[in-house]
């Protein structure tokens, strides 16, 4: 099939991202692709997430910026805590050597996400340049790790981006069964307690859909981001009471 070849925006370091409405459409080779280049500085990442865009590319490729339509999101109020995960959380709570930590091992979490094997994927999009960029964003207070610890060992977790009350999920890993799901549940509880409406999931996966995520139109997500980013920043501390609110 031959596709029409739309214009591809090439960014210099100081060029602003084009509006998300200019992303490639469904009838193109790369639906959602908005621009390439421009670097991964903290200011660039904040600009991108502020207008609902994110970087995604592989080793050897230029930085690619995406704004898919539709957008996969997890509405916090629709989070599905399946029976098996509910039981796992209860066991986790009974274990005095098990805990959720926030932002104590961001570098370990993103490295684990970068090296975790993914079914059907060769390599990773979390290339070294991306790792350095998100570590800088973490130092600036806008990237966070939610970590599952057992017996003093990091066994799973996730990292995300947050601007105001807009939360953008990035990647998860698990070295023990359900360890990443525990981290996602903890993030959902933290968000629920502090008035976050939804967590961005970027791409549609069956795993996220089973937990309540679904697609919404890009414009709806843009409206959400515009409303959530100016709000006060979240408190990135995990209160064990969040578990009880989730389990109710």
C-alpha cells in the first residue's frame, strides 16, 4: 500500500514543537509522529509533556516526538483491582519486609526498565540518551519512581513524569511476580488520594486494558493536560493508607 507522505518537522535545539494537531494521521506510515530532533533537555521534555507529546525512538534513530490519536489512559476511578492482585496486595501488607518506596532508586528503576525483556521486542526504546534525559528530569523534580521492595531488595517498579496533576506513565519492570502491578497500584492510590483524574499510558496494550485503561480522543487528552498541568504539584510520598482506600 502506498501512503501519502506528510511533512515531517525537523527541530533544531531551540525550535518549539509544532502543535499536536500536526501529527501524522492514521493513513500514514507512522500515525502520531509529530517531529524529529530537538534534543532531550529538561526544558524540551517539559514543553513536550505540557502539550501531551512524548519521545520514543530506538538506538541509531533521531529523537522522535509522538502525539497519538487516540491516547491510552487509565482513569484513576476506573482502576480494576482483580481478585488475584487484591490478594497479593493483602499478602504484601502482611509482610513486614515489604514496602513501597518513592524516588529512592530512580536510576536503578529506569535501568531495570531499559533492560527488561519485552515479548515481541528486540532491544529497547529506553536508550542511554533517554536514560540520561529522564535522570535529569528526575533531578529537576518532574520524573519519579515508584518502587516495590522486599527484604531490602528492589524487585519491581515504574517511572513516570508529573507536571502539576498531570501524570504520564513511562515504563515498568518486575523481577518478582506482580511487583510492577504493585507499583502501578501504589501509583494509582497516590493519584486517587491527591485528585489526579487519569494516568497517561501512551500506547494501547492488553495488559493495561485489563486494569481499566482505555483510549480517548487526542483532543480530550489535550484538554485534560491543559487543565491538570497548572495545578499544584503532587506530594511524592506513599502513605500505606492508600492501600486501604484501594482495597475498599
